[in-house]
C-alpha cells in the first residue's frame, strides 16, 4: 500500500511501476503489477492507515487482473480526462465495498 496526496500522482506511479515491471524477468517468469486506487479519509495511526476507505482500496486492487490498474469512481472524478484513458468496468462486486461503486480501468492517454 502507498499513500499519495492526489489520485493523479497515484495513477502516474502505478503506470510507471507497471511499465518498469515489464523489464523484469526471473527464471523465465515475468511478474505483472496490478493496482487499485481509491480516494478517501483513512485514519493514520503511527505509520499505518486504517479504515473503510483502506478496505475499499484493497477490494479495488483485488478485482484488478494482472497488469491492470483500476480506479474507483471516487478517484476518477479527481483525474484529468485528457491525461488518462479510462474505461468503465461493467461489473464490480466486492464484499465490503459499496454496492454502487463504479471502477475504471486506466491507461496513459496518447
């Protein structure tokens, strides 16, 4: 888990990490990064973050297939539509996440 001041920085970091991960090969295996990004108000205790929004972020990343970056609707509204190619996922259902939460697959634009 990583914490960012704004969702665009989180998406940029995830895109960069995914791209760099493509160069990694270990014993013939190429690991793939997946990420889930959500915006909320977690509670910081010591060096850790807790709360409902942390749980939702965990559900979003768990729903992402290998190599995919998903953002919640809450994060999407803070992103510049010209900077990222966003595609809404038809189905997102996860225990502990709001029933009406929409998620989007994201790639760099251009």
